[in-house]
């Protein structure tokens, strides 16, 4: 099965090369915006026009015929995606999280008014060497990073990050084999419950103890950066009417980067542990609509902030899926309804069964266990139908081992 992965590099151009990159990126943005403007006007008039020959001939001498072709193709992809969403909306099959379908926007930041600087290079028009990236127009730029994936290379995207003021190259690669070959029993499974305080609570079949990958330090770090952001916003509010600034955007980006780094570290350790213990499939509880439920129940300002702002189930799941695929492990989803409320030993929903400090008490058998472990047990075993009674498993009542990822609140170096 072929999969797509991306190699990311940081480019280190000299002054002349950087000036050339700025010119190419600006012209690419101009072409994309002009093509998009014409298509938006034709769409709103009711007579959509795909023809872009005028813009191709206008820009091919400035950015090259191959790059002009790729810019047009990029815009084609955006419009095809838009029309696909319109069809789903008409058929009533549009995902619930998508509330509005809008035509493709321009390569332009609405807040700053600056164009989004991006260069598209066709797959056969660039070459990655040991130290240099060879591009059209005689550009040969040094790069830093890790060429992790090897395979059939796709369209190269070079982007300028206005906050860090650096150039990055993204090279998609089509691979056929996972990074690590799967080993051992093909039927062995691991079960995982994704959460906020405990990012992953897992149990691997035949293991005597479950494992908890704690996210307390990550959450503490997130609150720390929230305080920094709030303080900066209050200063801006006192000094003037500006709602955003470069410093504020940098703070938001730092918070996001640190969150993603910690999540990636937790997932990497969890998947590696599964691979070493010869797991073939990871089954997780599906909590896709947890935000909708939290809004209905109104759990409190702090709890809602953690669920709606801090926790990202989609990002965590995607990173888990990709990392597991890299190790040749399958990922499966299972309905998580009532798994946290139902007792995994007797199958009953005990009133006030879940206590503070993450404990769950089975009032039928008088057993206390970790609440998240109880949820994992219900993901591993079917709750319904009857009979509910099960044999007590030692791993259910065993003290889970806790894996901690250290996240310091000391400010990192400026970007």
C-alpha cells in the first residue's frame, strides 16, 4: 500500500538567492490570485470558466512554464475540492463540523494584507543533493534538516514564514514500505483511550499492567503560555485599538509548537512500545463529538477551555495513525459511548461511580480501579449484550505505570 509522507527542510539562501526567492514567490502569488479572481467572478456570475491560458502566457517568462503550470494546477485542486463539498452539501452528506462552504480564497493574509509567499516546483524540476537543493533558474541553495523518506518525489512547495523570517521546503514522497517492519503475532492488539489530563491510557493484550501517558506537564505549559498571551493582549488593549501584532502571533505559534512537540513525543513512545511488544493493531475510542457534548453540559469555564482550546483529538489521532503506519501497525476506531460510565467488571452504570482523583468504584464487587483504565477495559471488551458479569482481570485493578514527558515552562530562544 502506497502512502504519502513529507520531508521538511529549512533553506539557508544567501542575500542574492533570497532576493530571487522573494521575486519568484511574489509572482507565484500574483498569478494564483489573478487566476482565482477570474474564476470567482465567473462562478458568481453563474458561468464558471476553467480557461487560464492568458495567465499562463503572462507569467511563464517570469516564473517559468513548469512553475506556472503548477500554480494553475494548485488552483484547480482548490476549486475541485470546493465543488466536491458543494455536491456533498446538496446530497446532505456534508460532515457536521463543516458549517459553511466557501470558494477558494486568495494567497493573502487578511490581517496583515501581505501576500502568502509560496513557490511550486514540478517534481522533475528539482534535485535534492547531500547539502544543496537544485532549483530552476540556476538556484542552488543549502538546506538543513533530515531527508527521512525516500521514494517517488512529488511537487515541491517552498514557503516563507513571516514570523521566523525563514524559508522552508516541503517535499512530498510516495513510499511503499513502512519505516519499521512489523514483527510478531499478527493478532495481538493494543487498546487506547485518548484524554486530556492523561493523553493516552493503554493496555496491550497479555500485559499485566496498563500504561498511562500523562499530559499534566503539557497542560501546565499550555496554561503558562495562555497567561503570557493574555498579558500581552491586555497591554495591547490599554495602549491602543490593535487586536493583533507580530509578537502576539509569535506567542500563539510558540504555544502551538510546544503542544505539538509534546504530543508527538508521547505518541512516538507509545507506538514504539507497541511495536517492540509485537502489536499488530491499535484500537482507540472514538470521541469525535466530545466538544458538542461538552457545550451541552456546560462543565465549567476551565473544563470547556481544556476541551475546546487545549485538546485536539483530530491532531492526536492523525499523528497516532501516521506513526502507527510507519511501524506497520493498523489503527481502528471503536464507539466510546458509555465506556467511562459503565463498570468494566459488572457491566452496570453505578451512580456516582466515578470519583475524584481518577477513580472508579464497582459497588457490586467493592473494587476500586483507575477510571481511565476502566474506560480502556470497556473499549477492549464489549459492554453489551448480557450477561454483564465477567471474571476479574488482574490488570484492571493493578496500579498503572505512568509515563511522563517533561515540558519546561522556561521560555525557548526567540524564533
